C-alpha cells in the first residue's frame, strides 16, 4: 500500500520563505481547505494518510517533501537550506522511523527534498540555493551502498529541481527548459510545459495518475493529449507560498 505523510498548514504560513515569487497575503483557512482536498485526492488514489500535527511556529512545515527523501530501502533526513525550516525535520523523522532505517544529511551539507528527482535507481539532485555541493556529496555517499547513483543538476531561476522537472511515467519527464538544461535528460521523452505556464512542471505521480495544480490548463491539456490520467487540484493559496503538489506529501510504499 501507499503511505502519504502530510502535515496540517501552519497558521504562520504567511511568514513563509519566498525566493522567486512576490509576497502576497495568504488566506490560511483557504490554504487549509485546499490542502484537505489535496489529501482527499491522495486517499482516492489509494494512499493511507499519516497527517502530522500542526507546527504553529514553523511557517513552511506543510511542505514535508523538503525534509526527507524516502526510498524503498531507506529514508534520508535532509538538512534544509533555509534556516527557518530546520526544526521541521524532527517530527517527520519520528514517523519515518516506523517504516525505514533513517540516515541523515549533516551540516555543513544542505539539501531540500524538493531538489531530489528519483528516476529508477538514479537520484537527480538540483544544485540550488537550498542544496549545496556538500549536501549532494553526502547523499551520494549515504546511498552508494544501497545501489543508487546521485547526479547533481544545475538549476537556474527556480527554487528546486522539481520546480523545473518531474516524472510522468518510467520514460517521460515534464520539463521547464528555462530552468534546467533539457540535454541533461536526453535519454528520456520530454514534454515541455506550456510557455504561458512557467511553474507547471511540478506534478505528483502516484501509480498511473498525475496530480497537478488546476491553474495550468494548457500544460494539463498537453498531458491529456499524450494520454496521461491527470487530476487537477486547486492549490492557489499554497502556490503563493511557493509550494505546488509534490511538496505537500511524502509518498512511499509500505508493507503494513
Ligand atoms: C520554501 O521556500 O521553502 C517554501 N516557501 C516552499 C517550499 C516548497 N517546496 C517544494 O516545492 N518542495
């Protein structure tokens, strides 16, 4: 079965970190309602939800993806690049210990889970303002014995690698060519985001379904035309916090 770890939206979400989007007022009640709808979609796709209690003092704590990487054999806790996000790790670590042996990135290494795109046994890791060379080297070392290759990927103009590229099926990626070099992914079939929707490359794949923000109808149409099963969710308030769909859950298989 699938497990999806999520966390309630913090009432302090308005004080979130922002890098590439301008600060706008965030309606926390509506962000919470959108997050509930998102979680319902994950349930309809067969995920069992493990919802962590709210962390009122941690504005970005709903974005659980950034604090851990969960692989089949092991989980790796990150050391988030933003100082304000480091206290998010502890409670996620506790829940992951129920399912996997847990390893950890340590300072001075930094890494955000949003920078980690797993395709098969390769982890592409964004070289971003959040994930430094030391963090990427530590990840490589931690996972070498588990049969994973870790490959650094330069990013520019976006928060995380998965703002720029995510996986659609075993052989296909959705990519924003302005933020990552598509030649680095030449072995895959590439679908590009619609140029009018620069932030549309972040989709969450669960089984054969793709969850994506409702605000990108043109890119959604490209995916529908390519034969994908797409579910649109309204995450407009969370997008104001520079979040999208992969960032709000940690989805992995468990035997339970
Ligand atoms: C941050 O800047 O850390 C948050 N405001 C947004 C994090 C989004 N995370 C993700 O896409 N993996």
